[in-house]
C-alpha cells in the first residue's frame, strides 16, 4: 500500500472515530424522555405518547426523514419485517419518529402521515421537530437517518445505530 493511500485511510478512520464520539449513541445509558408533541397512533389518528407510556416493554424506535433514501431502501423495510416478526409480542413496542434535523419544510407532519400510509405500519409515528433540531437526535446522539434505537424493559438503551439486522434484533427482542 502506498504512503498516500495509508494516510488517507488513517484520516478517514480518525474522522469516523470523532463522529462516533459525537454521534455514537448512548448505548448502556438510561433512555431520555422523548418530548415530542405531534403523534399519529397506529390508525393514523392524532395521538400522544411518552417514553414512560411503554414502561416495562422493549421498544424499537426507528428514526427517519421523508427524503432519506436509506430510510426507504432499508429502514422502512426493516421496520416492516421486525413489526411482522415481533409485533404480536406483548412486551415489544415499535415506534417510528421523523427526526427533523434539517429540511423542516419538506420533512413535515403531512409527510409523516404519507410515510405511515405508504408503508402500512400500524404503529405510533412521531414528528420530532424539536426547537432547532430533533430532541431525539440531540438526546440519543444519533448519527442521522435511518437510525434504530432499542430500549430494554428497564429503560436502558441497548442498541443505537444506523442499521438493525434481523439477527441482532432477534437477540435483543427475545
């Protein structure tokens, strides 16, 4: 490997480590309250949810933006699969949250409704516009979208990452 290539790889790894420190999630920590005002329930009607409403249950949170290609390519299909596979378990809840950290004019409540209908997910959908950025992005230190957060029955974050494979989900949700 030539020296220039080695330097470039080292810089990419250093940059990635710095980003992970800032946006690497809060795995192992207590899950912060959501503080989201706009919700749709599983039927598409206006609702209201707090993290504490799901106390004692495992919670899979899918963070998305309506314009995110990765959310449509992998995030939503993963949520559909997980909801089908584990949705009938009484101790597991699924939630999708539009984390608006940019593009608030496009990633709006109207698009949230469209996403719920398009993907036929009968789960709560939240619209987290926060004040200047999404509360979820700030409090859970997510790295963008798609992003998955799994919270255990004790209220601890046990998973916080871009991708949630069926194998990892099975281990966490059994």
